[in-house]
C-alpha cells in the first residue's frame, strides 16, 4: 500500500484529504502543519509520496522542497494547492516537486497522481501544462533537434523522453516500448545525465526549451 504524508496548515483540509485517500486504499502515515514539522514526520515515517501545500505560515512549501533536496531526502513531492500561478509552479518544480495539482481535482485524479509519483512518474495539472508549453514556445529555443546536445540522445532515449513528457511512469514506458523496467531506468538516468537535469520534470522542461521534443 502506498504510504503518504500530508502537509497543510489547515487541520480540516488535512483531515478531509486523509479521509478521501484512505477510502481510496492509500495509507496516510503522517500529517504536518508546516515544513519543519514535515521534515520530522517524513524522517519518522518514510513515506512513498508527500502531499504538500505551498502557502503555510513559518516554513512554507518552497522552503520544505529546498530543505528536502538539501538533506538528500528523495521522496516524490506532489504539490496540492489553491494557487494557480505560473511563477509559483515553476518555482516549485525547480525546487524539486514532481507533481503540481490544484485542490479542485477529483478524488480519482488525486489518487492517480499519488500512484504516478510513487511509481517514479511526474504529473502537472493539464491546464497548467498547457500554459507552460505556450509560454515556452513563445520564447525562441536556445537550441534545436540538430544541436550537439540533442544529438547526444539516442533514438531510444528520445522515445523514452517523449513518454516521460507525457507523464508515463517507468513501468508504463517499459510496457509501451516492450523493454525491461530496469532498462528504462537506465535510459532515464542517462537522459538526466546528458541533459544535466536533476530530475524527470527538469529534464522534460529543459528538453522543451531546447526544442528537442519539437
């Protein structure tokens, strides 16, 4: 069962999300009302996914993301917030979030996102993704598919990268490309290395900006 920690400063919201997740057979192993408390809870419970609000008093969501990265705590973080702001989205992704959803999502969308992150995938709300892609495409790319950086990626790596961009997990990529999951993990690691990206989300954003994905 996927283990989840919920970080939100509003008690009623935390309890509501806990109830919904537990009905969906997810194991909520801890709660926290700010970033400092979240670090303690995560250390004590070793969750598979962290659900994180961004705007909290004292230690907010961005602080929490940066501290997790600074301490080498590699737990996938799904931002769950009411703030639909492009700058905030990019700040959260740059700080290490692997998912970003708004609190108006359905229970099915939320649980699917949790499972996606637990399986190694990334997921950003479609409405936000569309805006980000439009913004990226409005800026002339610094490179293109024929640049030396793009040429470092093999055809197979490009196939994996395209599926990563669509939010596929390693397991889903292995099924789609008829590869062993371990091989997919090796391809993902190589892609991150070649693109000098710290995680899958950063790799996809970098590839989009460079024009590698078209």
